[in-house]
C-alpha cells in the first residue's frame, strides 16, 4: 500500500514539474510564432462565435464596461499594441479593442 502511495506521489510531482516547465514554454512559443502576418480572428470563426467574440468591445452584449482584449489576462500582445495573440485562439490574433465572454481582468 505504501509503495502505491509513493508511486502516485512521485507521478504527481513529475506532472507538476512538467506543467511548470511547459506552460511558460507555450507562452514563449506563442510570442515567437506571432508576427505581422498572423491572421486576425474573425467573428465568423467557430470558436469566436462560441465565445461571442467581437472585434469592437463596445458592440459586445454582456461585456463589463471597460473590458476588452487589451486588458484581459489571456491577451498576449505587447502593452499598447493594436492586436496580439490570445491563449484561446492559437495561431491567430485578436484586436486589442475586441472582447469575448472569457474576458478575465489582467492582474495589475
Ligand atoms: S479571452 Fe480575453 S483576449 Fe482572448 S478574445 Fe476573449 S477577451 Fe479577448
């Protein structure tokens, strides 16, 4: 029984260590992969539709006033940039003025 618990604990620690390494690497690769030719997400994109993404947050239904991609914790663009990657749309860019229902305030 003790061996089973030790094996489970060992596996858990391996998974935590692996996650600690891979999550920052995915953020780095997302920055590296983003370029001027990265396509913008369209409002017709199936994921965008599911998340009610709009390129203009002022036209969003249900958005908290002032919320937009540019101040969302999932936005990976540089501060002040007009568009950038979002963790929910790999390989695509969202407008900094956009919004979707997964908006989460960026930590200040
Ligand atoms: S998760 Fe955040 S950055 Fe991504 S589309 Fe939604 S509001 Fe914009």
